[in-house]
C-alpha cells in the first residue's frame, strides 16, 4: 500500500506544480487562473460555430453558469473574447476568442512551455512513471504489470531522446 501512495504522491506533486506554473504565467499576463482556463476552453473545448456557449464553459470549468458568465464579462472587458447569439438557437449566447485573446493565450502557452520544461528537467524516471501511471488510472485506462513496465520503458526512451536532442 505504501508504494501506491508513493506513486500517488509523486503524481499529485507533479500535477500541482504544473498547475501552479500555469497560474503564475497566466497572472504575469494579467489573467487570473480561471480566466486563463476559460479562455483555453473557449478556444479548444469542443467549439460550436467557432465559439462556445456560456453553459458549456461553466460545465468545462465545473463552475456555475453565473460564475462562468462573470468570467466571460471579465475576458470581454479585456477584449479577449466577444459574445454573440447562436445562429442555430438565438437564445444561446456563444463566446468567441478575439485575435487579441488568441495572441494572449499563445503568449501564456509559450511561457508555460518554458517553465514546465525547466520543471521537467528536474523530474526523475520514477516521478515520470508514477505520474503516467496515476493519470492512466484517473482517465480509466486499466493497467497490468506489463503495462507498467511499458510505461517505464517509454519514460526511459523519452529521457534518452531528450538528452540526445539536447546534445545536438
């Protein structure tokens, strides 16, 4: 049982640190973490008509529709999104990212990649394997002992490829 909790602890540490990086980089770009997450969902959360309904934003962020609407208002005030009625159902309000919103999200993503890459460089093989194993469990991928060994091999191959690329 201790090995199980050790794996969960490693995975949760990685997840928590990674999300903290996301939050810090977003704040440095004048976005609150949930505003950043809302913008991500608007751009990539199963768009309808090139936009996302406020109710879907709420669902994807696991917040109330009223709170999601407030997030959208904040993003709109920053000129990162615009609202428009759906052409299919005029009662539905769709939210779409502006060109400025897309640029802002790209800037945040670039910073996240840089900072996460630095964090990743300090992870051990055991950390990476534990995180992959726990994430597989979280998304419902059943694993047996052979799968666990495959994950460890995958991690070793990825680290080896990364070191070779860095040496070039």
